[in-house]
C-alpha cells in the first residue's frame, strides 16, 4: 500500500492581522514579513507558553500554547522575547525581517538553559535565563549549607559546659 506524499497545509483564506499568532501558514499583508515561531512546553509541570508572554518590540502577542505559530510582522529589526508574568525576560533575541520573507525562530525551554535557534539551527539567543530547575539547584546549594551550618553552630554553642 502506498501513501500520497504529505501535502503542505494550505494558507487559510481571509484577512491576516499583524501581530496575531496563527496556527497555520499565512500569506502576509503587502509589505509585511512572517515570523514563524516554534515553542516547546519545557520540562515543567505547567507549560512555559501558558504562563509566559511572547513579545515583539515590547508588544504582547498572545500565543496560546506549544507548537508552531505564524505572525505577520512589519519588516525591519525587532526585539523578540518571552517574559514571565511579571515582565522579567526569560529569553530574548533580535531578528531582522525582510518584506515578504519568513523567518523561523525556535524557542527551546530546557532543563538547564532557555535558548532560541533560527531556522538553520544556529543559536541566536541574546539573553537566556537559566531554567527554574537550575535556579532551584543553585539556591539549594547555597541555602542548605547555610541552614545546616547555622543549626550546627547553634547546637555547638548551646551545649557549652
């Protein structure tokens, strides 16, 4: 039994609004470019895309979850970032968009570091915050010895003859 080759997903008809994430390929409005963003959920209990905000030039673009999203963006240089709910950057990059072209970015939230890769697999991260697990391990490595050492010192000095 033979199967037909996979067909590309056809662009949806209708008007495409700038700075709106679409889950399917889009044809950009005249004079615009397309930013194709892939986002993984990360190794967390709550997926990163549901708790964070995706921003292009400090303007929030709602991305409802993990997957690949297509966004019509004006051409030129742009600051692209994910921030936490307080606005603290988790990962940032810069991208230069050409009119009518598509630029791919892959946001990878990992166990140690958060990174951004372009369509060729090149790391284009300008700032990547350590993941929550890394921060927790470093914090525990500092706090546990301080607490245990403090308790040991109290125990030694409280039992003096």
